[in-house]
C-alpha cells in the first residue's frame, strides 16, 4: 500500500491552490471532469498528491463528497486520506466481519474503484483499487 493523495476542502480555494503551486512547487494537471470546481496538483513523479476543492462548493460537490450519508463525509480541511491498494475482496471481507458501513464508486474516465470507509473523529479513508481487480 501507499498513500495516494489528500483532498483538501479550502475556504480560500485559490489561495490554497497558489500556495501549493508557488510555495510547495506542485504543478496543476489533469483532473477528471467532475461537476464542481477543483484542482489536482502533481509532484515531480507525475502523481496528483493534493486534490483541492472549494469548501463552499455546489450541490453536485456536496452530493459527490458526502456520498450517501454523513458517516462517510469528512468534516475538516482534510476530507479524506486515499490509499492505493490491492486486495479488494479481502477488504470487503474485513468490512463485512467488522460491520463497518462503507460507500464505493468508480472514478469517471480513470476507471479506478474507490471504497470510502468512515474512521475515527469523522475522518474517512479511501481505499483505491484498479477497476481490473473489481
């Protein structure tokens, strides 16, 4: 496993974007066609490390990020931590054994499958799998 990205929901989205580009040295790059404002910022290894959204958002963003209920909705500046993984069936078995509710979906165009799991203190974890494994 490895950390894939962090989604930051910022009250001053443009200032946060400029900070990561101008101060940290990330580069804005490809982002799937989500129906709300945002940016994916890439490091030198061509991996989108930071996903940014405007905290005010719109109804499409609220619906997309909150999934089906408040248990899978992040509450703070960091909405979720994403971990790229393998072993989709094993994860599903562990979740069934523990009785933890979760939400899953596939990212448009990228065909990566996401499993969102609510964690302590209202943080959520996204386990990210290749759609080939599903």
